């Protein structure tokens, strides 16, 4: 899956960079302005006033958190538009384009924003609860190990380390088990034309058995992101060091504004470069889950050869999920039939 995502990304590199750029570029501009504003407000006497320095870091931290959350919501929204474009590429061989992706986003913008906010807050809450639960369990387990094996410091270290790693991987698996139930909501909304609540239920039904692949995609994206950061941060750090900048300091006045802004730009640039991998990976996972559970590859082949599954009147329930739902469905009873059965 990761190999296919990377190859597809490499083949359409600049297209995906353009698709991922708008929300991140806007977030970068706001982040830079926020950093400059913080330095203007809290610069006077910041080196001698500890309270003002604390307020400065709280100001920048809170602003950075809000900006990051907004960028995440915007990125999830764009993912939905890209997923429909991606499925149309599979169906009809249409190219993945910036214009088509954002046209898809515009058709369901309100619902996508609501769903993205819901997913971001819910996964953030789940991640926080699982994190502190893991810390609590690990602390209790290590305390018990220390008390039980106090006669041997070496054995205490080995048992404590084993317990810590086991709990770490266990809590990580628990987080991905819960979070995986919500990752397909944007794809379901745009590809299957579902509402927010219906998309949540649909995503949960599709997500069984994908914990390992979602975790692998997350780990790969994280490692790739920080690798890109290191490639960009190391030259920046050396340049700052050669120019006498004290990087490891808590005094905001001793860090020049250009270095803080450059840090923001480096982070956002790596985010632009790596977001498409996550975007493509989730789309591939969504398609793969439908193939495994519903024979989606057969639906795609049939839709390519025979056209879309005809819509049925509202009083009937269609047992088949279309390969790609029409964005704006009309009531078939109001349309002029072109055949005896009313099928076009």
C-alpha cells in the first residue's frame, strides 16, 4: 500500500503539492503573523520579566495549536475532494487535478467541514485519554515490578523495560483500533454521497481489520515527515549557529525573528510534501476495504463498462452501493423516462 501511494505520488508530484498547498500556505501566513505579533506584544522587557516570557510562550503555543487544528480540519476537508477525484481516476482514467479536487470540495464544503471538526476533536480526545491511560498503567506496572524484583536491579530494569514497551505498543494498538473507525468519513461522504452521521456509521463498518495498515501508514508518514524536517532543519541550524544565534534558549529576545519564521516555514514545507502520502494512503485503504468487503473491484469494472447503477425511487431501498454516487441526485419519478423500465 505504501509503495503504491509513493509511486502514485511521484507520478503526480506537482499536482498533489498544489492540492495540499492552499490550506497549509494560508496556515503558514497566519502562523508567521501570529509569531511576529507575539514578539511585538511581549518583547518589551521579556528577557528580565519571567512572567511576560511565560505569557509569550503561552501565546505562541496556544496560537500554534489553533492554527495546527485549523490546518488539520482543512486538510481532512481537501482529502474528501481528492478521494472522489481518485475514484474517478480508477473508474474512467480521469487525471487527478487541482480544479476537480476543489470543485468536489465546494459541492460538500459545509458537511465536510463539520465532519472534519468532529473527527479532529474526537480523535484528539481519544488520543489524549489513551495516552494518559497508558502512562497510568505503565507507572503502576513498573512500581509493582520494582517492588517485586527489588533484590535484583538488573532484573528490575529488564522487567520494567519489557512492561513499558508492552504497554506502549498495547495503547498504540488501542488508539488505532478506535481511530480507524473514523478515518474513512470524508471518502464515504464524497464517493458514496452520504451525510455526516451515515458516513460515520459506514466508515466504522468498513474499518474492521485495518489497524495494522493504518498504523503502518501513520508510522511511515511520521518517519518521513521528521526525516524531511531534519534535512531542512540541519542546514538552518548550522547557518544559525555560524551567525551566533542561541538556539537552545528560553529567552525570546535572543532568538531573531527570521529564525523563528524560518522554523515555521520549514515545518509547513515538510507538511506540504508529506500530506499527499497520507491522503493517497487513506484513499487506497478505503478502496481496498471496499474490495475486501464488497467486491468493489467488480463494481468499478461494471461501472466502467455499463455505467452507473440506476437510482431507484425514494420509496424503495437500493441494496447496492454505487461505485461512485452522483453528486446531486434527482428524483427519478420527476425525470422523463427514456425506456419502459425508466432506466437510462
